[in-house]
């Protein structure tokens, strides 16, 4: 722009003096702010009449922040919003916008209130935020071969070493599982795990009020669930019927069968589902849009009687079509089929068998035989688990304690530990 050009409420650039001027309301010197390697080139507009502040970054991106958004989300030391919508909705134009040498934007609102926005804060929000971006560790896919290459964690050391615990939690978030050793043989390990996660054991209709679900596999046909029988137990998620699904499953092997077989099966279902999406988009659409009837009826000794039913597709996606959960559980999948989708029944089965075969293939299904005291912590919405058939010896049995926790506790504890080490 010409140096002598004047724009009401506008901005012009004077290269010789390297100045940025905002007429009538404020006058500021040009600053360079750093968000990693990102800097601010110039203020494009600070016109209150436009109801927004517009910045241009060093990569030539142009970002607009509505003033109502800036006031509503003013950074506070407490980390919590102090203004209410009643106070925010009527204040849409500032008195002054000033860029400071300390890499921040200061806005003066009607009445004299001032809000300071660090450039790092603005840069982090310049392009909006994806819904799941606040995960403390990005998702990493794995297959059967790479699972066995992941480190195993000593349970006792987790209780003593915070950095070691943080490493385990980060792997749990990125890969959806963690294998723990030396967990002991008693049922008290569950509360100890909950304490590490800074959370609580979640009771279910399997566990009753104790929160401990005991799964004993014996050489007997008296049980009506494959979970208690020596035959193979194919890949599944736990309790597919819940409206608020089980998020973290902890499997604690107290006693392993001495006979052959009994390996635990694990699969990164999100990885397999992404392959289906890429290679068979029609199948992915069927699996993610056709609701399936899930039903669980029965009762556990010492727990509740239950009759639970719900409708969900095999693959649940969010509004951004990102995978949120994979529901596979043959023993809970009911026989009803949604009336509005009955013409897709054969096509759905073709898609389902394609996906089912893929998750059970050697490429995706890892096999690992748990030993006494071993524990698996799983993202139940992502990592499917199962068990191979066993050939039990006389009087042989397998005893598994199962606990459930909240994913919120995992993320919260991870952030608390990260903040602890960043503060050192």
C-alpha cells in the first residue's frame, strides 16, 4: 500500500520504519512472535466494525478471531472461564487493540477491562482444533508382528517411578494397549491399577458392586458362555451392549492353564477398519451405517440379573467420519435386523465377513500367552481381544480378573504427569 494512504480503522505497512499502524484506536510496533517456527507478519485488520481481529502469519496464513470469541475465551491463570455468556454477549467491539513487545495482543474493552492474548495462545488456535486433537499422544497403528516388539512394563516399578508410569500411559494412548508383568495373583490388583490411573474401578452388571469380574475357564460344559469354556473365544470388545461403552479393560491373569493353547488374541481394529475403508469403501459404509441389534441377558453369581439391548453399527464414527469404536461380539449380536435396512442384509454379511476375516488374519491378529501375574490394559473401543482354545489337563483351570476404568482417567493422569515433569 502507498505510504500516505489512510484507511479508517484499517492497517497500512511502512517498510522503512518496519511499523504496523492501526488508525484511530491503537498504534503498535511490529513484533515477531514464535509458536515453534511460526511468526506474525502483520495485523491485517483490527477494525471493530468488522467484529474481528485479523492476523497474517509468517507462512502467509490469514486468521480471523471474532472479538466475541476472544472475550469469551480470555486466557486466565486459573485455566477456567470467569465471564458468563450474559457478560460476553453485549460486548462485541473493543476500545483498543495493541500489539506488545512481549509477544502478545492486548485488547481494551468498554469499561476499561483489558485482556492479554499471548501469541502462542493465538497461534495454537489459528486454524481451529480437531475434536480429538487434545489427546496427549497421537494414535499409532500396529499389526501382529509389531505388537510383540512393544516393551512390557513391570507393575511394581510403575508404582514407584512416575516417568516409567508416564511412558506406559503414553503407549496406552498411542497403541491402545500395555502389557504388564509381575502383577501378583490376587484380586486386589484392580484397585492398585485404579490408583495408578488416579481413577476408580467401574462396576458393570457382570461384576456387581465390587467392580471385579471373575472369569474362570474350566474343563466343563456347565457354563452357557464361551468366555468360561476351553473352546476358542474369537476377537471381541467387552460389553458391546452399553450405551456408554467400556473404555479401558484390564485383564489380570491370576492362573494360566498348564495345557496347550490358551493364547490371548489381540487386534488393532482401527487399523484393519482403515484398510477396509481404503480398499472396500462400500463395505465400510455398510459397517458404519447399518445398526446392529446387540443383546445380553443372564446373571452372574453374586452380581446382578441383566437384560440389556441396544442398536449400534459395527464401526462407529464421529461427525468427521473418524473411527470412534469397533463393536465385534458374536455372543452378543442379536438376530433382529433393522427394517429400513433389510434389503442390505446379504451385502452387510459380505462386508462383515470380509472385515471379520481380516481382523483374524495373521497380519492383524497377534497371539500372546499370558503368564501368572501378567496384565493387559486395553482401549476397549479400539483393541479387540480373544483367546485360543485350550487342551486342559486334569483339574486344570484358568482364572482371570477383569476390571474396567474410564479413558478420561488415563488422559487426565497423563496430563498431570506431563505437567509435573515440565515443571521440574
